């Protein structure tokens, strides 16, 4: 059985978020483990003395009060998460993780088949990047495929396989196919961004030789121009598909998009994104 792990912030999560993780785990036929991540950087720690009449600061006292607040919130949230899991029609395991969130997730990904995260999960005390640094760290460093999902109900009705003939784009398609064998009857659209204007999909015969025994309904689409812009135009209003991409942030020669363009896609799209690297 496949092992699916999902990362949530111990301080803020929703039942919709949990439903999305459960939905994807069911599609793989895998076992779902929730990583209940505590932000040890000091979530809820006040950064200034809250006693207006005081003319001095007491950093140790402020930090201690903030940490106590964080622990109290965590202890209140864990039973809520357990209650949500009990209402699910799928057995869900919970593992509490008290280290740095990114480090915990990356270490656990070595022993997982798929990592699920929400597109806006952030552990930053102040304003974070968009997409959040936690999401980017997971995409770059995870040792298993990552699926970034929106925090809204999922209804996958079509698979979009991004492809440019590279090893990384084909690797993502192959890993997705291995993880989701029951999607054989799902409509598949292979999308090639024709950045060089050649007008044809590279290695198309070999691509068909792999895909056609796996899926019943496949179409092939060629987009013109900049890959990121073309994909955004095609998908920005879609809510009913799942998109695969090749390597993110490791090898500049094998990435399907430049990192900044992929970040734009992560910020804009509200469909599940399956991203992996060899």
C-alpha cells in the first residue's frame, strides 16, 4: 500500500483541507498520515511588551508567555484534528512533529510515496513570500513527488500532462501514472508549449507508446509562445483538472519552466499541481 503524507499547520487548518487530502489518498488507494507540524520558530510569540505602562521590556517573560500561548493553542487544536479524522470515511493517522516544519516534512518524504501540501501553507511569523517559503522548500527538497492542492473542494475530471520532451517532464508523467493507476479512464490532455515554433511534439511516437496502453482517452495540444503564459491562459479559469510538471528548482536544464515562471503558476492556478524531479 502506498504511503501518503500530508502537511498541516498545527495552529490553523480546516475540514475542507483535510477532505482534500483524504480525497487524493483515496485516489491512490494509499494510507494517509497527517504531519501535525508545530512552528518552533515562535508562533504567537509577542514581539513587544504589551504592558503600556511599563518603561522597560522583559524579553524572557514575553517569550515565555508567547510559547505558553502557542502550546495551549496546539493542545486545543489536536483534539479538533482527531475529531475531523474520525468523521472521515478513510482511516487517517496523525504524527506530531515538533521540529522545524520544512525539515520535518523533507525528512519524512524519504519514506513516502507522495507528499500533499496546500498552496498557501506558511509558518512565517510575519509576511511571507507568495508562494510561501515552506511550499517552495518542499518542492525543491522533497524526496518524493509533491502535490500542491487548493484549499477548496476537489473535483478532478481531466488530467493535464505538461510535456516538452525532457526527461523531467516525462518522469513526472510516469510517476503520476504509477501512483494513480485507477485514472486509466480519466480524459488526458498532453500539452506541449511550442516555445521554439517547430510545430510538433518531440518524440511523439515514443510518448504515445507509453501513454496509450495506460489511458483510454488522450488528446495532444500544442501551445504557442512562452510556456508559463500559455499555460496560465489555458488553465487560469479551470477548477476541474489536475496538472503535472517536471522538476522544480534543481536542474536548470531539465526544468520545464524557469523557477520564477513556476512560482507564477503556483500563485495563480487553483487546481491540484503534481510536481516531482528525478
